[in-house]
C-alpha cells in the first residue's frame, strides 16, 4: 500500500457517500417540475398543454381518460416530441455547458368505442417522467454529474363510461417501468475514477378522469394520476476502489392532479385554462442500500404547479391554428440542488397548426421554454468539497408532431 492509498476502514466509511452523491445526480433533465415530462400531444402542446377539458383526440388517454367517450370507432394516434434542453453554468471563475443534443420522446395511443355503446376503451404507451443529461468530463461539475439517464415508461389500459350526453367518467390501470443508468466522477482517487449505478424496477398505478360538458360553450375536466413507489434494483461500481456490487434505492414518483375549463364562445373557437399540480413533496429521503453500507439521501423536493392557457381557431376546411402559454414552477430547492436536474421556473411559449379530415389528423407544434437564470446557493458539497453553487441559464427548444387515423 502506497502512502497515498486510503485504508480499508476509510473506504468502508467513504463508499456509502459515493453512492449517495451519485444517486443525487441520478435524475435527468426535466421539462418543468422536477423530472416530469408533461407534453404528450402536438395539438395539446400548441395550446400550452391546456387540454384536460377538451380531451377530444386519443391522447386523452394521458390527459383525461374520460375524454375517449368522444371518439367513435377505432382510432390510432402517435406523437413524437423532439427537444433540446440546454443549461449553461457559471461559477466563480469557471463555466460549463450541458450537452444539448436533441432527444426524442414518443407516445402511442389506441382507442375503441363500439357503435351505439356508452363505453370506450383504450391503450397507450408514453413516458410521464425522465429524459437525460450529459455534462462534459472537463466540467467543474464532473463530480456531480456526467451522463445520467432515466426512462419511466407507462403502459396504460383505460375504460370510460358516458354516463349521460354531458358527463363521462374514465379510469386507467397503469404498469410503469423505470430504467436508470448514471455516471459521475468521484474526484478523490484519480482523474478517471468513476461511480456508476444501473438499476430498474416497476410499479402498478391508476388514473381517473371526469369530463362534464355543462352546455355547448362550457366544459370542465379533471384528471388524477396515482403516485408510484419504485425500487430500482441493480448494481454499482466504484472504480478503482470497489468492484461491481449489488445496490438498490427506492424512489417516489408524484401524483398529478389537473383541473381545467374550456370556453367555446362560437364553434370556431376553443379557449382553455388549466391548473396542473405535481406532488413532488413525496420525494423526501431515499435510503440507498448497498453491500458497502447504507445511508439516507435527502431530496426534499417541493410540489409545483403548471399554469396553462391555450386557444384554437378552427376553419371550415379542416384546418386549425393554436397558440398557448404555460408557466411551470421549479421543484428542486437550492439545499439539495444537483446540475443533473437543471430545474428552474420556466415560461413555455407555443404555437401550432393542425388538419382534420374524416379519417386522418395531423398536428405540428413549436415550443420554446425560457428558464431564465437560476442562482443556486447552499447546494450540498461533493466528496472533494466542491459545490454546484452558481448561475444556470436554462432553456428548451422543441417541436411536436402528432398523426392520427380513424379506421
């Protein structure tokens, strides 16, 4: 053993904290509140995501399952959300930029309402949380985050009942699969030391929805998504100190509650406002279990709101245009901040165009989110005493394309 080599007792005390700080960097870049990805359809995205009280295409399976009673016959739709998330860091005498390569988030929806039936059914696949971040290896933030990926995939099985011409109720049973792969430098043993955690897990959940058309001009929607607790089981490696060992950590994902009001002053216009709540207060302390030790990791995230506004103008030739605005509150406090989740208050601006024929639908939306400059102070230190304190300039550029077909 060389004089610079740490002793085994020291390593035993050190390695649990390596795991803790690595998991602090586990959650990847989010679009709005924490790691939530809330935009699942181009038409809804163009309207600032204000859609829960309209819910009149197959993406209602995500936004409000009660809405699928409006869709006759067999309908299939898909959405591709293509985005680039940027974060530019400035600290005391240092700077870095997160890799902002574009990423794709697809969704698929299938609905069926038999003729003359008051019941409708659906199946969907989408990702309500996740995405990824990557900071360069020469970044001053390398001991907090390198490349981090987390995919939360939901398989949604829905049914809805049209209680009356004006009232529909819907529900979904969901199977949720989470996969995580995260990497960071330790900064203690060598320039190339590394902590890596890989794990996956699953959970069952449910969603509920209500759609009430009070009259031809006013409709109201409510959607509730059940929280999930997922134990990620896998392995970790602490190079060059420890070989691969078993590891697991239980993460809490939030419930989501959306309420909305749609106002149609004429058949040619649809104006909507939504209030969308994400309960990240569930994510408090994560206990990391691994062979080299266990410890508690405080997240202490905060619940956040989306304030969503949208307008659509319909034309008699099947075309429509939409515009919207969405303000989202950040959910990650300075005291537990990590650059792996470049969260901040954001202003989303969007616009789009759509076309409807008897069988075919198409929508294209553009979106820009200005996260301003977030100044972080009092963030937790890494093993070498560095912090992520500084200024972060965050932004998102995105396009969304949805195609649908009625059989």
